[in-house]
């Protein structure tokens, strides 16, 4: 079988070399179609990948509905965030394996030089996250030095922070900086941990600040951020007046709560707990609507929010339409090429070659064109992704080929050329040998 396949490869190589211009045209047609398709597919691949593999089905996003009853539909989606009162109550209840309430923020950060009252560098504005202690274990955050703070630090609003490796190197020129002090919005806070290189994309745990391109460099206890009145970022929805929109009793949703539940029974039990919590709050007069809760894992939450931009889906449709046009053109070129070889095929048939062997030989030739087209397509896809990375979009920097997409590019090129070669190969192997010999 190997010898036969090698013979087919030799015949295909001779044929392709005899018609260099036609061969180059088919390779270019396949390459451009595959390159355009794989550029858009790679963008979709990086935008829709699992941001936390291995735990995405253990982490759940909590939604309740504390709004007024007026105009409520039976199956209306609840609020996408929680009030501060509900988030803190659920956190205190501790009914999940782990739980973390959080909100986005920003801060001016500057180092404190040992033995000096002033900072060595001017303050830098960074994205921050005000959260609770369990976040680091829940999201499997790697540490280069130290670790996260404790639940006791949350309870007493301790002035502690966790910073990233990049921020530590910028402020101090080193990573081992636990125990040192930084000023956050002018307040001295102690560094308890330095996060190693870590980022999640999409930014699943808080989509209100954006799904891509988020670079949070500082983490501090939520309780501390409120005590010190640090600024926050993200959406807020209020349905009544309040003098302080961030107060515990304010009728505003602006906080995210994630819980870790290690099994489906645990998730079902926590869902029942949320229903009972909502019912208790309704009886107490805080909630006006019947229990309306959602508990979605990471994958379901991202699907619900439809985070992949519509423009990406449109680009994929256009690219695959272009690939279809390229394949149709390749079918015509292969058909022309194979029919021009009718005399050669007739001789082989007269010498005893079966239709099956002729069909396989012509398919091998189409496959060789696909491999060459795949190599060209890889180059064009790389060029296309380079162009995407220079666009003013939040996900631009993510557009890079990885090993699975490299393999997929070649596979798509070979599969496309084989599909394009089916009809020409079938027509070629059904040419009547007698007629072809007489005509020659």
C-alpha cells in the first residue's frame, strides 16, 4: 500500500510540474481562501475559549431579583449584579465551598521608599479589584511571592494588598516585596502577595468592565475599599433614590458574587438556598417579586452574555463565503486539468488500471495541492492576524495562532482541496478509454 501511494505521489508531482502556472493558480486559490477563513476562525477561537479550564463547571455566578414588582414579566431575567446588602449576606452565610464578592476599581499607586517619607516614583494609575479572600483560591491565582489575605483581614478591613509581578517590578524593581508598603490613593497599605503571570480572557468574573484587554494589577479587600472610599468601576443599576448609592441598604445592584460548588448536587442545593433566601427577603418586605434566581457556571454565563462581538461572526460568514468561491474555482481548474489528461488516463485504463486507482491517483494530486495551499494559507493567516493585532479593538493582542489552529489550517486546506477534487476525479476516472485512444 505504501509503494502504491508513493507511486501516486510521483505521478502527481510530475503532473503538477508539467502545468506550473495552473498549479500555482490552484495553490493560490486554496491558500487565499484558507488564510482568510483561518484568520477569522482563530479570532473566534481565542475569544470563545474557556478562561479557566478545569474549573469552569465548578464556579457559578449568582443572580437575584430585588427590584420593585411593577411591570415584572413571569420569566424576566433577574438583575445581572447584586446589591451590597445581598452580596454581604450571602458571603456571611458561607453556604458554598468558597465565595468571593467583588467589584472593579482603579487606584493611584506609588511605592514607599524605606527610610523616607516620600515615594521614589510618581503615582501610577492602575486597574484594581476590590474583592474578598477566597478569590485567589477559587480562580487558582499563582503567586510569585506571599499569598492572599485572610477572611479575618476582610472582617477588619485590613489595609493589605496583592499586586502583580509587573507592578512589583515597576515600583520596586523586584518581585520579593511582601511586607513592603505602597500608597494606594495616598493610603499606606502592606503588600501580602505578588501574583505571578496570570490573566484570564475573556474577563469572565466581571464583564461590566470589559470582556477583553483587562489588566488588573492590584487587589484589595472589598471592606477596605469601602472604608477608605476607593473609586469603583463598572455598571450600577438603581430603582429608587438613595443619598449614598454604595451604602449597604441602597437599592442599587453593582457587585458580582461568584461561588465555588464542587458537584451538581452542591449546585442544586445552593440554588435552593438562593430561592429560600429570596422568599425570606420577600416576606421581610425587602424583595417585592417572587423568587427569581439564576446560578450559571462560567461557560453558561459567557454564553448568556454573548461576549463574542457580532462583527467576528460577520467576518467568519464572509470569510467562509470567500472560501466557498475559492473552492468552486478550484473545482473548475481541477476539472480542466484532469480532462486535458484524458489521453494519459485512457492509456492507463487500457493497460489495466481500475477506475478506483485512477480516482485515488487524482485525489492524491488534489491533496498535494491542498498541502501546498495550506502552507500558503498559514502565511496569509499569520499576516491577517498581524493586521488584526494592529486594530483598535480590545481583543487585538489575543489574535495569535496556537498549535491547534496551525494544525487546523493545514487540515482545512487538505480537506478543502480533496472536496474540490472529488467531482473532477470522478469525471476523470469515468472517461471512456476507447474513445480517448481513437481520438489520439
